[in-house]
C-alpha cells in the first residue's frame, strides 16, 4: 500500500510513499532491538562524535530539507529553513548528553550508594503533520543521546523530510537500526508501537483524543509515555501594555503555519479599555500579512495541510461574527491548493465553540475582559494548558499573572514558546511529561540505584 503526498499549495502530487504493514513494523522494531546493545555500550565520547557529525550533515543539507518541507507540508520557506536548522541544533545540543548523563553518590551508612541512568531500549516516536521536522528531532535526539534506539513514524500526510533525515543519519555514521523511519498509518504503525512489548516508551504529539487512547494502550504494559497534545492558548493584553506592538505581533502568534500549531494563541483577551484600539491595530496587521507562494522567501503564511483540514476549519466559522480577514492566493495553480485567509472573529461567550475548541487553522477569536482577575479566570477556563502570552508594562502583574495562568509555557511581552534548551510541555489535557531542555535525556532512562557494602 502507498500514500500519495500532496503539495498543499497547489494540490499537485509530490511523491508516493510506501506504507508499512504490521509485519514490516515488527521487522523495524526487531532491527532497533538488535541494534540497542551495541549503541548502549558505545563509548560516550563516540556517541557524541557521531551525533555531532549527524548535526553537521543535516546542516550540509539544510536547503534541501527546507525545499522539501515546502512541498511536503506547505510551510513557508522561511519557516522551513528555521525548522531544518532546529533539527540540526537539537541534535548538536544533545550530542553533549552522552558524556553528561551523571548519576549521584548518595551518603549512606555502611557503604557507598550510587545511581546510574540506564537507557530504556527501543523508543517509538510518533510525529504529527504540522511540524514534521522539529518534533521528530525533539523526540529522537535526546532518546538516542541517552543510549536508546528509535523507531519513528512520521505523519502519513507529511513523511518526506523524516525519511530524508533518516537517510542522513546513516550517511553521518549512525549505526543501522539506531534511527529507523517507518512511514505508515497511525492505526497500523503507531498502534504497533503501543502494543509491541519491545517498545519501552512512546512519544506522541497530536490530538488530545488520540493521546488518551495511546496512554490507555501503554498502560497495559506499564509503558512509558510522553504526550504533547492540544492547546487553546490565550494571548492576554492589558491596557498598560504597548497596545500597538501587541496587536502587530498577535497575528504571528496564531497564523504562523496557517494556525496549525498547538501553541497558537487562538484566544486573544484584551482589557476592555484598550479593546477598540487593539482591534484597529490588529486589522492593519492582519490585512498586511503576506499570504502567498510558500516558496517565496517573503511569504508569511502558507496553505492548510489538506482539503479535509480546510473544510474542518471553515466549519468553525458558521454563525460567528467575522470582524475582518486577510488575503489568500487564488487563480491558476493556487486554486488547487488548500488556502484560507487569516480570519479574526469577535466573541463574548466563553461557552462558544470557536472559543473552546482547538481550531487548528488561521482563525483567532478576540474577547474583552475587565480586570486582572477576570483575565486569569477566562484564560484558565479551558481543558487545555499548553502555552500563552501576557502583554503588560507592570512587572508585578506579569509575575502574578504568569504564576496564575495554568499553562506550561508562557511568554511576557512576546510569543516565544519553544527553545530547545528549555523544557516544553503542557498542563491539564495538553499533555504529560516534558520535552527539550537539559533534562530531556533523563526521560529516556531508568534510574538505577546500587549500594556497595563496606
């Protein structure tokens, strides 16, 4: 069975990719299991050198990977270049981990007590279609650095860059079986990662509904799991902020990657006294966004990933108050693509579907609030808790509100969510566990305690 990858900007076919069967998935897991003892026992310095070489090879192919991602996922060229560079940087960052997986010596009576971080074995990484390269790297880099082997399933819609990265890993000298890319359906390959007894951890990024099923499946074998799931993040703008600057930045916090981002600040809360001013500046910013050919270096937003995704997103606009929209390409080849203009809706009902559900498209809802307590209440009135932003000139307020909002990744006077050297993950139904940061390799190990009697 094969899957045809479609260019989201034009609707034209890009490539046919074979989908792995259960038997082929089992064979890939078996190869990873066979490769594990050798990789686990490779000297830390040798692991580090191979990973640094892997990062260097990715760097040598940066433009190739970026161009492929434009066609694979419809990402703008600027974003795709950053994403390929992020994989390089994450691999390079975790290349230091093998020589720094420190245990501890714990004072005890009657002897010496030490701890070791032992790798788990085979790790299954399930990657979504919205950020095929970075999220793959966030999973496989710390896992491999900790001494594990990885089987990686890219999303069926967007497998091409993951397949190429897997080829580059071999070119860089990573032993066969240490990183294996297994394209295919989630119901086949991903499900087998969950049920196969030789896969000792599953890392999943995707919808909350699927994440719950994976968590339940992993429970049967008491299998480790990391989940990075949905979001409905709030961008909270107080009247004492630089309102014009906050409005100018807001579109890029939600319309980046056409809104297909679990960190998207798709709820904007604006203090009532600044509401009209904010909307005026926001309209200028949204209408000025460059939504065009994603291969154009100046493009700021590309298409949605598929016709189905566009249909789903458009369904959220039924019966809502659309205040204004930006532009989207039309005519010629673009008519076959999955384009949708950035869209701003006004809402004052916290129970409204557009306010509560993750749209995962270029749609943002704006609501006024009265005071600090009201802002925190509205921001927290969601089952999600992944990211968010706070705009204020009051440092005390910034501290209070950032501590009060129930989300794993917050930014004050900016929209930054993810840095590979800091931990990333969600509260509530936005996920379980943390990725990235200096401690990520520990999440792919068991801590062993050994007591030596005197």
